[in-house]
């Protein structure tokens, strides 16, 4: 038997089907050809190359875990593997795919009318229509239940007013899924971004997720037809079920960023010579690699287990919280440890490590902070709610 592959120490590859491996290899190759050559420049310039949306659509990665309406209908594990490979390139690209597929297409697919599905999903699957998801507000982040954005009835129209903050894809989106208070509780609305009264402006000076668009949305009495509302869901169940879908992708994606850091540090340590020998030969460096490889393999195994549960219809939001809490925390630790192995070189964009580490700071916060996932687990374990 050959010795274990440092990049797949537990031979998790063996647990995948041929089709899952094919999708994984396709996305890995695409990231190698299309993301890695440009990412340092995009990150430095603070740009998201919007044209890549069409390529992601062509690959079938937009809404890939949904069935029908031009979507691929892949299983959850394949979707997870795609997220992992995309985030090994950069968290910004996995974020784009998560927002498009899980936060925008999923609610239309799950809670939309047949007309809404036919109108929006096929073009979102190709990347011709870009979506954004407006839940967070300037004063309501972890606690969106008390959001101020409101939708009022005026005859047979809806009138939406409010502000949404930190919205991925906001200024490049054609369609915004906006969550708002109504007399019946929180409801979702499909808002074309060229509607009069809708404005998006980008948040600048970010030091994290720089190759991703993050915006503020202002809705100033935006008038929408009666059928702009998502008919099949009322209350926080709507946005929370979308978040659960996207968080599932993050459980996998975080391991992609971690793998990229680990690979980079391993290569570096084998060639960087101090005291007359490669730093990979020092015991303290080897302890770092042993710990990182253990967490990387455990985290990937956890993602795969959750993926199999999802495909069997047994995955609960609390399970996803455990995955997000663990895998983002461990990925960030792996990124920081890898950074130490690179020494001073680790602080530059010449290597992917500091970029991943900075990106993972956002990933730790969005889609539920680590504190919120801890509270979700606390409630699931004890039966006591400790949020408020
Ligand atoms: C790059 C980026 C992209 C994003 N994209 C989107 C998007 O597309 N759509 C969208 O709607 N939102 C998006 N967000 C917003 C994100 O979901 C919120 O930032 C997140 O929910 C946290 O909200 P907040 O930043 O207002 O922090 P706050 O809620 O103010 O929290 C601040 C701190 O207090 C802690 N805290 C809060 N409540 C408790 C409690 N009960 N107990 C203990 N600690 C608590 C938090 O964990 C955190 O550490 C994005 C954010 C970022 C950074």
C-alpha cells in the first residue's frame, strides 16, 4: 500500500461516486484555469469579474442542487464539492455561487409561484440574471426578526421601503430577493433592481472578500405588482431556510480555503531553508502540519457526512450549524497557522494564505456568526434558548 496523500490523507476520495469525482475535478480544473491566474489582481483591485457569472452558468454551477427550470439537479455532495473547489480559489467566488443558487434561486424554487419560477430560474441558472438576497439591515444583523424594511398594500400593488446592508452582489444584481415586514409577518419579495426607487451603492475599503461585491440597498417606496410576493412562505422560516442551504455550502467551502493554505504552506516549508535545512524538518513545523492535516480531514469528513444526510433528507439546521461553526473556525486556524509557516512572505498577496485568512473573517461572520451558531447548538442540546 502506498503512503497517504498529504492532500487527502484519509482517502476521502474513495467515498465519492464517479459522478461526484467528475464534478469535483471539472470545477477544480476550471478554478485552476480561470480563477487562480486572476485572483491576486482582482483581490488587490477590489473587483469581481462579473463576466464569470456566465461561465459559472455554463458549467452548471448556478442553482446546481435544484431540479428543473434549467438547473443541473445534482446531489448535495456534488454541490458541496463544487463549493469546496471554488473556495480553494477564493471565498468571493463561492460566495457568488452561494448567493445566486442558495439565497436567490432556492427561495424562488421552493416558495415561488409557477410563473415566478418560469420567469426567473432559467436565466439565473445561465448567469444572465444575477440575484442578491436582502435580509440584513444597518441596525439588524444577527437579529433580523426586528427588521424595519416594510411592505404595505396600496390597491393591488405593494410599496416597499427600507435599507438593506452588507448585501453580496447588490450593485451587480438584476433581481433582489427582499425580506420585509407586512401585516401578516415577514414575507419575501422579488424586486427587479431597475424598479424606480431602488438604489444600490457599494461598500468600499473592505480588507476581506475584496473580489466580491458588497452593497447597501435603499428601497424608497418601490412599487411592485401584487404577484411580486413569494406566495408559499410567511415568517422567518423563509429566510432561515435559504440560510441553511447557503450555510451547507460554507461547511464545504471553508475546507477549500483551508486546503489551499495547507498546500501552500507545505510546499513552502519543503523549500525554505533555515539553519541549513528545510523548515519542514523542524519538529515544531511538523506539529503544525500534523494538527492542520487532522482538522482538514476531520472537517472534510464532517462536510461529507452532512452532505450524505442532506441527500437522505435527514439534515437539520442544527447539524448545519455544527458544520459551519467547526469548519470555519478550523479553516481560519489553518490559514493563520499556514501564515506563520510562510513567515514574512505570508503577509503578501504573492501567496494565497493571507487572502484566504482575510476572506474567512467574513465567512466567520456572515450566514450566522460563530456566536449565533453556538447559541443554536446550545438550544438544541439543552432545550434552553439563550439568544435574548
Ligand atoms: C462580506 C459580507 C457579505 C454579506 N452578505 C450578505 C448578504 O448577501 N445578505 C444579507 O442579508 N447579509 C449579508 N451579510 C451580513 C451578515 O449576515 C451579517 O453581518 C451577520 O448576520 C452579523 O450581523 P452584524 O454584522 O450586524 O453583527 P451583529 O449582529 O451586530 O453582531 C455583532 C457581534 O455580536 C454578537 N452577537 C449578536 N447577538 C448575540 C447574542 N445573542 N449573544 C452573543 N453574541 C451576540 C455577534 O455574534 C457578533 O460577534 C454579509 C456580511 C459580510 C461581512
